C-alpha cells in the first residue's frame, strides 16, 4: 500500500491518499465493492511457500495440486470451514527451509514430507515397445501420464520436475524420498503479516492459541486499520483485544486444536454481506464446538466482547455477531461493538478510498466543480447502501465536501445511521 491511509487528528498528512475517521453521533447518555475475501496462514506439508490466491472453485477441484490433499481429506477440515462463506482466500504457507522429495527420475515441485507420497511408474508401451508410458501417482491418485521415448520429452506438470537426462527403465513404482517440511517459527508469522500488507481482504484468521502470536496479530490489525487505512477484521481465539477490528472467539473445539472455530468465523466475517448480520447463523462446519454454557455465561460473553456459539434445539448458532470491543468512548459507542456496523464503515472506507485514489487523486482539480463531483460520488455510494438497507434516513445533505487546509486537501464530513438486524423482541400483550 504505497498511498497514505488511516485516521487523522489534524490535516497534517504527508502522503497522498484517504484519511477517514468514524465517530459515534453525540448523544445524551459509486459502486459497492464485493466482500468475501479472507486470508489465513497454514502449515501443511505441501504447497508453494508464501501467498497463493485460491478461489472457492479452485479449492474444491484443485486442492490436491495446490495443497497436497484431496478436498475431502481430514487435513483440510479447517479450510473447508473457511471456504463455506467466502469466494477467495489468500492462503500463506508458513515456514523456511525444507527439502523436496527426490528420485532418479524427478524432484517434487514443493518441499515437504507430502512429496514422499509421490512415485513414478514406467511401463513399456503396448503398441510400441521402444516407447514408455510414464505416470506419476500422488498417493493412490494418478496425476500425470504421458507416452515418450526419452525423459527429455516429458511435459511440465504441477507435481514433479523431471530429470531430463535420466534413462527410462520399466519400474512398477519408484518413490520420491527425502522430503522434509519447512521449519515454522513465530518469525514466519511476522513474515506472513508483512507480506499481507500489499493485499486487500475482508478478514484475517489467526489459527493459533499462542499468546504471543495473538498479540502480534492484534497489534498488526490495529496498526493496519488505524494507520494504514486497511479495513479488515482479524479473528482470534480467547483473545480479549478490546478492539472493534478483532473478533474474539470464545468456544473451543474439542476435536483437535482449541481454536478450530477460527476458520469458520473468519469466513463468516469476510463473507457476510454489508447489509446482513451473522446473528443466529447456524454453524454448518465440521468441528465439534463446545457449547456447554449456562445462560449467565452467555450473557457474560456478550458483555465481555466474545463471539460465542450456543445450542438452539439441534443446531449450534451464533449468539451475537459482535467483536471484542468492550470499552466505549465518545467517539466509539456501543454500536461499534456490532460487526454489522464494522462491515458498513469498512465498506465506506474501502469504496471511498478506491474511488478517490483511482478517479480523483492527481487528476481532478480541487475547485468547486471538482468538489461537487466528489460529493456526488460519495452521495451515490451512500445511497446504494441505503437501497440495500445497510443504512437509513440518509439524505444528500448529510455529506459535505469543502476545501481542506491546503490547496491539495479536501475535507469530507458524512453522517450515517447504520441499520442492524433485529436481535431482541419486547412485547406487551394486554388481555381483558
């Protein structure tokens, strides 16, 4: 992100860009961009080290190539939960070092122990004994097949790099061996966070219960939201961050790591529409979530900023679509605790930033006509939010665009009333 962004106290920024504050209304006591993009780091034994962009379709059909396991493999359970509610993920394979499995015929494309499950099968061609039928199996799945005269003719593929000088001989199966997975340290998570600064996404998952890592992800999220203008939420487990940008999952999962629900919640945080809430949403994932909570504990979860699940009949549902914010201020009132609120303000921040950076920055004069044009575009974006019932009672008079403190600056003020989904019903029935 080369352009400036984030919040401001005074109009003293140096970098060109957009700086947007959201504050609660004082009280007595263009086109909407798509959502559904998430990111998580992972530690499987196959895959490209670093970032890989994976669509929901690719995950379903090409997971063996991308991640080393069939879509239905238990090792992909967390990612299957993630993809239930998103369209794209930036997956980051953690680690440094490692060794690719090897044989006399080929070397695995990725480092890691999963490469040891590759084998090369060579048979004499039935129609032409001078030629060879060469196959590659990943476990029991055939992932490559070609008939050739020599190794130099073998095609490029996603699983092995051929040793073109090898002499082909008939073999029932020559395994690749010696694959070693990369070493993963907390420093690799920092590398992940550093690289994700150049990507745009709606939610980030922290699949860990390490206190230091949760603190690292929390600090990163605060810095990116407040200083860099990157509007996303980070999902963590058992982490009282007291910040609207961090969702604190309360319930542990009992079939594996305690933090298994982070995957599903990350997908929900990224994929829930700007005019929708995850309140009462049914958990349709694969983990076993501990929902053994009393009514008092559930009430404490809400007041404590915890994203909790509870049982309703035979279903496990989201108790409240809230983030970890607990401490309210004049600028951030109770409404900022609702994730639906954060989705709306993040939508505005992202859309207006893209609008300004692509249409106005360095291109439109900062005169009355230019400011009217910017005002018109911002009003149009807000009106679209009102059309889909994400905000209400909005009029064009709620937006003003004026000259800023310098010749290059424009000052924008906008007032919105956010709509949240129904969560409570109070009813009085008078009987006579």
